[in-house]
C-alpha cells in the first residue's frame, strides 16, 4: 500500500537502488513497504524531518547514539571548536587522555581505556585483547555484538572462524557452566550484554535472573577467562557507569559506543589494567582511532549527561511512556505488553497467531508513523534528554489511537499489561 506521505522517500529509494546495493546503508531498509519514510533530511532535539517534509518525534535516535538530542548545542559547539583546530593528527591528542580519565572515573571496571570508531571495532578489540591475555582462542557469547567475522554466523565467514565462538542463552548459567566443563582451559572470554538480550528480536526484554551475572563472574574467575560486558547499548543509559553499576557486578573489560558521543563515531574498550596491557602485544591500530572530533564530542557529551542529570531524565520519561502504554493497551483490549528498561522501552504484541502479530505490527507502526511518531518495528525504542513530558503525552495519544486501530483491524484478545520482563 503506497502512501502519498512518502513520495519523495520512494523516489530517493529508486534513485539510490541504481548506485547502492539495496539502496540503503546497513540495515536501514524501509520498515513497512510504501508506508514508512526511508530518507531523512535533518534532526533537531528529539525531532527528525524526512525528505517529504514530515516531522516525527523520534524514538529511534540513530539506533541509540543520540542521547542528548539531535544537533545538541553543547556538542555542536565543542565539535565546531575542534574543527577549526584540525580533526586528525599523526600524533596523540590530549583530548584522548581527558576522555579516558573521565571514563575511568565513571565506569566501575575502567582502569585504562582504548578508543575506536564503531561498536564492532570495540567488541572485536576486546576479544583480541582477551585472546592475547589468556593465550586461548575460544569465545563464549550471548547476543549481538556486531558484524565482524568473530561474532557473525551467516554468509561470508569461514567455518573455522565461526567454530572459535560458541553461543549460550542469556540467564542459562548451567549451559554456560557446561561449555566451560567440556572445554577445560580453552575459553579466552565470555561476552554478553549484562542487562539482557532479545532486545530487538520482537521478544520480551530479559533481565538478569537473581545470581546470573554473579554466576557468570564466578565461572570466569574459576576458569581463568576474561569477562567482557558489551555495554554499547546500555552505557550511559542504564546508569552513568552502565549496567555494571546498576547490577553491581564488575567485568574485566567493557565495550562502549552509541551514547558516548551523541552521534559522532566513537567507541571504547575499558577495563582492568592487567588485562588491558595485552593490547601492547597485539595489533589494534586504525588510522581514524585518534579522530579529534569524536573525542571532543565524547567529552562534551559526557559533560552534558552529568550536568543535565540525563540518566534520571531517561528513566523518568521512559517510565511514563511504559506506564501510559500499558494503560492504552488495556483500554484498547489488544494482547500486547509494554516491556523493557525505561531508557529503552518497547511494545510487544502477543496474539496467539504469528500472522496476527505481523498484521498488528504493520497496522500499529503504519499508524504511528503517519501521525508523526518514529518508532522502529522489531527493535526496542530509545528516549533522550530532549524528550519532554509533553512529547510523551502526545506520543501516548497517538499510540493509544493506533492500538484502537489494531483492535479494529486484527481483533482483541485477553488484555495485556505491563510486564517487567
Ligand atoms: C550490544 C551491541 N554490540 C555491538 C554492536 C555493534 O556496534 P556497531 O553497529 O557500531 O558496529 C551493537 C550495535 O547495535 C550493539 O547493540
């Protein structure tokens, strides 16, 4: 079904398909064929404007990095100042030390810090540091950690590379223990998102079962493996020091990116000095790792997150979004749940039939996008410092109407409610 709202987006997509495979960058495919925007013109605060001139309150935020809001004045000023001084040098910038000092102050496991550009760079570097540190090869992983060879199971990756990384299910401590037992002295690292996985699988967001994170920590300690928390999504959102601060379990290494520089490319591996020292015995070099714009943006972003008490704001507006959504779900009588941690909320449909779930998702997202709320189907949402209580109220009105439309189009079931996940 073609919508007249997205005519220019469709034109741009057809044009792009002639010169770009699929016409899109990475995973940024049309969410709903013909009924969702594809190309964005600009963003400001928590709003984005598409190339057709439609404006949205945005809960996708560049897949997470925009924690302060688009074009945040403080970050823009810091980056502009750095632009006039040059952006990339052969030798080191003092900004690197300043930002490293800040991360050491904020993140519980951080004693030393290395900077990279993307999240995949950081997880790959953490795994290489762990392998160098332990002299072992095997990595046990849980969830999405990027697109690089060591953690991708799909096309284009040699079987031998895949065999060096084994998956385990979040919260299944026994399964992890068994992997260790079957391969004594072989595991270099365990890597996981501490707050839970399944965040963008259209499933409930899992939370650590009592004792799970402590159990993983204990298994790594007993087996001499490096524990890596992937906080690329949760860093600076769950708490200033990430999920490790909130849950009180400290890993050996942590990967950070997304919210670290409010949309400028920057990532980091932070961790215990003794483990991080292995970085000196391998190669982790890339031309743009020292990029001064990213470092300047990172310093400004961390400064603003603290000055404006952003983490508390994210929890507050996220909580009111989740609560309001639960009320709207009950009012519409559709089988759905509002789930997730408040800084990363999500709606999940719970119709018994997968086709009904697909149709409910199509109707809901088509409706909210058509009324100026940008959320992405099949992925949790994000809130930012720029989302106001008024934005949340407006969002809930639109989402309430969309849920009524779902009830009309797909039917009602036993009413859902708020699940703690
Ligand atoms: C938890 C986690 N780890 C790693 C990555 C990879 O980061 P990037 O896409 O910047 O390479 C992502 C990206 O979404 C992520 O969510």
